[in-house]
C-alpha cells in the first residue's frame, strides 16, 4: 500500500470519481476506479497489502452512471493491489452468476501480481453438489486469486515515432517471449525468458542480420495454467487463455515493472523492427457453466458472454473452450477496442494478430464482414493505421473465412501452407493450386482493392510441426502432452524422407536439408507477406511434437547451441533469400499477378512454363503428374500509368518436385541477353553465378528449386550486379 495512504483518514473521503476511463487510474492525487456491470446491485473495491495476501479494506463504489460503477479514493497510488466483489442475482437460468464471495479481476487492470492457485473456492457453485452450477458457494476465493495492480504509466521513450514497415516489405517472424531466449547462451541467465532478454543486443543483432522486419509474439497478455495441465506437471506454454486484456503476464518480466515491456518495444524500434502481438479476444479461461469465477463471469455474465438464447444458463461455444466473448455487446466491444488502442498508443506496438478472428466478426446472424468489431477497426484512426492480421477460421458456423475479411486486413493463408507442403511432398495434381498460392492467392484476395500483402503466407507456425520436423516425421509424436498422442493435427502433409525421426543416414539427411530449402525458397519468393517460424531458419526441432502448447521446456525452447554446421548453412540460405526479396521489388508487387496480356506493353505479368520452354496450356494444367513448372515474372509488366520501380528485373522460378532431374529450357525474353542463377536449393553455397543463354536447356535436379534473373540493359542490370556482389558476401 502506498506510503501516503491512511485507511482511517482517506476512506472517509471517498469521492464519486468518474465513469471514464475504465480501470484503476492514478491521477496524482489518488486512484479513480470505474468498472462496467449492467446487472450488478453493488460493486466493492477490495484493497490488499503489498504482498496481495491480506484484505485491508472493502469500499463500495458510490456512483453508478450509464451502467458503470465508479469512485475515487484519495492518496492511493501506483503499486496498490486490488480486486472487485460484485453483488447481484445468482440466477444461472437467467444468465446471472453474481457471487460477492468471489474476488474478480478488473477487466481494465494494467498489471497483475501473483498467480492463480486452483481450488474449489474459485467456483461460484459447490463442486460436487447434486444441483451443480445451480448451487451457491460461500467460500472466499481471494487467497487463491492474483491481484490487480495500479500502475504509473510514465515512461521516457527514446523512439518517438512508430517504425511502420510498409506491408510490401514486411517479413514476419513468429516467436515466443520465453522460449526464444531460455537457451540463448549470450543472453544473461537472469534475463532469459523475459521481455528484457528478448531485446538483448545479441538477439536484436541476429534478427537484423537475418533480414526479418516484424516480430510477432505469441500471447503476452496475462493468462492462466489450466488445472488439468498442472496435474500432469505441464504448463500453458502458448498462452491462449487470456485473463487480462490490458496487462502483460507477470512471468515475462525480469522485474515486476510495466516499463520493461515498453523498454523492449523501444529497443526493437531503435533496431528498425516492428512488434506485433498475438491477441486472444474470443474467449476467456472461465469456461462453460461449470468453470471458475475469475472475472467476467462474476462481473456481468449476461453481458460479457454469448449465452444460448433459449437457455441462458449455457454458453455458445464457437471457440471450443467453453465460452465465447460477446462482442455484439457495445461495452464488450468497447473493452476490446480500448485494449487494442492501449497497446498501440500507450505501449507502442505496431500491430495485432487475432486468434480465431472469425469469432470477433460473428454477429448473432453469423459471420459479417461489416460487423461491429470489423467496422470499429476500419473507422478508428488508431487501429486502422496499425497492422491487423486475422486468423480467419474457427470451429463455429461459417467459421472458415480465408479471403473473407474486409479491406485493410491481412489474413493467415492456410491454403498456401497446405498446397506448398503437398507439392514438395510429391502429391499429385497440386500445380494449379500452387500457381494460385505463388501469386498471393488472388482467387481469394483479389477483390475490393485488396493488395497481395493481404495473404500472409506460411509453411509452419507455432501450431503444428516445425520445418525440420515437417521433413523428418510422417506422424505426430505428442506423447509428452499426456493425451495418448490423440491431440494435434492428423493431416500434416509431411514426409520423413525415408526415416521416421532422427537418423544417421547421409542420403536422408541431405534430402531433408534440400526439402527445407525448397520450402523456404517457395515461401520467400512468393507474392504476398511471408511469415517465418522462429528457429526454422536453422532447423529447430520439437521432436515430432506438432501441438507443443503445454511444453514449457526443451521441446519448445529454441536450441541455439544445437544448430550445428547444417543449421548455420540453412540460416545463411535464408539470409540470402531475404536479401533478394528486399532488393527486387518484382517479388513483392503491389498488384496481383494475373497472367493477363497487357496490350499496351505487349507483355504478361506472369507466364507459366513447361520444361520445354513453352507456355503451359489449359489441358496441361489438368495433368495430375505436372510436378515441374516455371514461373516467369516479367519486370516490364506494370499497370498503365504506373512507373516501374528501379531494379524491377525479370525473374524465372523453376520448381521441380519430381524425384528425378528435368531439363528445363530457359525462355527467351525481349531485351534480355542471358540468365543469371541466383538461387539453387541443390547447391545453396555455390559461389559462382554463371550466365546461361536464353533458349539453353539446364538440368534442374530432382526435388529442387532454382531462381534465375534476366540480364538486361539499364538500371535493372546495375541493380542485379549489385545484388550479385551482396549475395556473394552473405555468410
């Protein structure tokens, strides 16, 4: 409790305060408390000692304005531990579950102290009672609950302006705050697994040198460890069970100070890197009618959650977790958008990736691309200016919506993931779909003025195999999760290259390494926004676990010292690919490649070629055995009136998924003299970049990819020459 606060004196001078802003706001003279509850009859603020263990005061908020309870307590300040007790009807059949014996968290709390300890006291009803959740529990839950903390928001930023990486230049790198540095030998041990550790100089230097632009962090909002995991000695590693939308989880701080997160963002911005947060606004850890009372359920269950219209005792479960947050309610929608603005303005983050985003866009009548949440983001001057990325699927009705979000949004594209995996695995009939994916999935996104960057392409993500495991396992191996290997994806489109798991077979290892390069090259040379999973650039493995959500250990932590020579070679290959992507605008076009003939320029923006050098005909696309094709991206092709950017050279990508080599004729293009090989996944370290004459057949090895650039006159030639020198220097 702050030194200047005297309960005997100050609690006699409680003021009405203000209904805005929500939460506990330090004014310099005290703290204003404001919390929404439409159906409560009384709301009490409970103050605790500095350890958060002993309740020292309980104060009823004196005013109720527009369904917001509020009051002002003088001389309180930063560091105050608090929670709420909320009175009202306990009528589950009517959707109400008020129980003032249960301490509940402030939805707007900027920080939390302590962790949740499981016990029957957390439940609003008596566990084991024959009436189940219709019964009522009188025990106090405060000793088991974390506490909210009043914070001082002051911070001296060194980087005043946002980084704002243009979408077409964005390369996303998905990682985990804790797992990324827990085994990093150059990060001080006391900082590993924390925000401070993530922005250590060796980490920032590595990311800059790699060539990524935007770091996407798995959930950092306060979350809980589910009791069933703790019973098995496991933890909620990924963090997709958010308990507080305005607070970072205490486990990620080296010291209990909110400014550590701000300091991390400040250092990332100084390094020219964006910070994107993976956020979970679709559900909470309170589960269904049999779940605990931790926050929203005790504050105003009928407002915060989507309940069954005819049976409000029960919850709509579009998330598969037991409940669904009700963003159709204006105050709940306000809370979510307030949270987003807080992280964007107060914490300076650069964007958000929304877990199960279709739920946020679902109204009672179904998915609506003009629904309340999406409209709120589009018209908001803050939110419309940051990166908004949807995971466009969930398990609810109409839950698959890839390409269905409105302009301004980017979306995870699982069609890219599945098609590219299947093509390099050798599945039949994948060529037509591959062509669509390489051109930013225009079949899904080319509408309403959306741009190619709207397709966030990925091969792997936190959920599923790592890249190394994708080419090392035919089956998932999730035994460590304690669910008899029944959890996780069954359809991985993976191939172990001839041996399941670790092997000493040199041929298998060589094939696995080449397949990883094939997949990475396809990802980073495709149109759209690429996303890399942390550690894939040097072959990180999770021992075949494709659902490591509960593995807060060496299975999930990035093994920096175990990279070895093979890992270093793969990382150098990724750096080379990213330098090419950044230097050649033709790989990140602002318009969708359609293959249509431009009469004015006399060219096509993209032409698909057969090995013999001719253009792929419609009947050839229907051949299920088509596994080798070329993608010719003509640098001369731009929309009428568009100035072609310098260095927009013509490129040829040859993809051969056959297990045998194929002779591929390099096409003749007007204005070009010869082809220069920039990338060869069969020989990634080749120093020579020889010129090949147009019309000449080159042997493309089996299961390999090559990238050629056309040598031409003018600025493009100078850019290409400079790029060649840079690539030769990549180590």
